[in-house]
C-alpha cells in the first residue's frame, strides 16, 4: 500500500475531470446509457435530452421565421 501524499486526491480528481471533459460525454448526453428507466428502451436522462432538443428546434424555427419573414409593413 502506498502512503497518502498531500494533494494526491485533488490531482486524481482533476485528471478525472479533464478526461471527462475531453471525452465528449457532455456533448452526447442523449446517447449515454444510465439513469432511471421510463421504459425498457428510454432512460429519464435521454427523455430530458430529447425534450430539450425539441424545444431548441422550435425556438430556432421561430427565429428563422422572424428573420426571413417578408413583412414590409
């Protein structure tokens, strides 16, 4: 067993955080497996991710409609 060195736990946590951030996991949230299951094929986290994706798409379409509307009045 190795002796505990001061700051070793913090260094290990920083390395894990760096690996997590560089792995792309925060970007591909809907494709991660885990979380409570709503049905056999859909987890709660995936459900939230897809709902946010739909909301973002609706907002983007609203912006595009406002930009390209040919209202000269």
